[in-house]
């Protein structure tokens, strides 16, 4: 399976950059330092790479709060690594790690 996200409507896909990341492990979309231009509807697209069939999730709206309250929480590092990661010599291994907090 591969995961992608549509922003507002097809064919505008979310492009990964230094603020946006799509986890190919969980399908989650991460956006750092949300900006006004990020406001809109996000739809997850899951593709079966064997059959090339696609399934779209329901649109999820992202809105900015008007009260300025962000909420504070303790810094936390989120990892979902297995205890061991087997790989073949010469292949590329990608480990996903996220730091959260304010």
C-alpha cells in the first residue's frame, strides 16, 4: 500500500517538504507550523500497488482556531520502530521519528 493526501480537490496532492510529511508506515499526514494556506479539506488516498486500485477516505477539514489557544504539552518523541529492522546489504532503510511539544 502507498498513502497520499489530496488538498481540497483532485488533482491537488499534498507535496512533502520541510513542513509536510506523509508516513508510508501509518498513512498519517503531519504538518508542522500550520499556516493560513494550510486551511482546507484533506482526503487520504490509499493505493494498492499490486492492483493499482485506489480508495479515498472522507474529507477531513483543517481549520485555524480563532482564540489563539494552542495547548501546551510536554515534549515527546514518538517512534513506532520494531525491536529489530532486518534489511539487505546495500538497501535503503527509512525510520520515522517525530518530536512533538511546545
